C-alpha cells in the first residue's frame, strides 16, 4: 500500500503544532516513526522499505570547526522573526543566552526554532530573512 504524502504532511503539521519531537503511527500495515531533524523510517511486517538509517543523534546546532558558528540543523527557509514583517528574534550586538531562539527554519510548513548553542553576543547574521538554507549552512556567529 503506497504512503500518501499528504497524510504524512498532515501528521507532521499536527506534531509541530503540538510541539512533539517524535511521532509514531500506522498507515495501513506500514508503521512510521518521525522525529524532528532525523530521517524517516517506515517498516512493513516481514520486510523493510529502503530508507536512510535513522540515528538517535540529530544534527547539532553550532557544531563545526569555527567556535560560535551557528549552523542550520535542517534544510528549509530561514526566518529571522516569528512572522513576516515582525521584529527579529535577535539583532547583531545582542547578548544571548544558551537555548534562546535565534531564528526559525520552516520545512514543509513546520517551523523549527533554532536555539543558541551557548551564551554570548551575536556578532553576525549570515543570512537574510526568508533565505533558503541547507543542512550545515552557517546562519549566525556568536562571540
């Protein structure tokens, strides 16, 4: 039985609206487990569908060779504020705390907040509001 992509998107939107990090459900005989920032795994009794391996480690924001670099943990549209035309979450020169939202990335209509990996000062914003980003793209830099 094929999986209806619209049904997957509806479930993802519902999970995001309810601030869920993980969701498990069945579509027909197919069991689906989804996590934010992690590849999709679907299994059918007695066989597995070819998918990317799922790990328990989501990409880590701010990881990389440059200290203070904040990178995109997923691909999508980077928004600097909570909605179009609103004030940005942070501005260059702002003091930020660990876990404070710096921006959000929209992927498949799901908004994922990107937290500051550590306390510091926002030194640079490397993307414009509404810019498409790929996994690992630098979006901001902290000092």
